């Protein structure tokens, strides 16, 4: 886990592209999970379907089916391939080992 204090506003960055910002919901963390309101950038549209597919596969695997996990892992890897991270606006915070889910304007994540 990063040693830095998590800022109230985070950028979600994939590669060198800002996909959007997340406003941290203070006091609503269910450790190790955090949550916040996601505000997509125009660049998010290019990967929206990957985030939707990732969440769909996760929620559909109610029986812990290994083949379904393989499908989820493939989508998860594609999302993370160019590097997926959360960072503070002033770059003083950076977390690149994250597991994040986005559903509309809801984001929840944990730092691996």
C-alpha cells in the first residue's frame, strides 16, 4: 500500500491518458476498499466497454467458475496492459497496483 495520504481528488490514468477523475468518499471506505464518484473524460469512451465487461464478468461469476475467472483475467489484463493507476493532481500520490471497478459514476477500488 502506498505510504502517501490519499488525496480527495484522484485522476484515473491508463498509460498516459487521463480517463477521468474520482472524488473520494471520505468515511465510506470499507477497508481495503475505497469508493468515490467517477467523472469520465472524453478518453474514457474508448475503454468504457472494457470496464463494463470487467464488472459484468465479475458479477456473473457467482459459482467461482475457473473458466469465467479466466475470461475476467483476460479483460482485466487488457485494461491494465498500458498501466492503470490512480494519481493525485499534483503527482504527490501514485498507486499503480490497483483493482478498480466503475459502474456509471460509481467507482470502487483497492490498492493491491
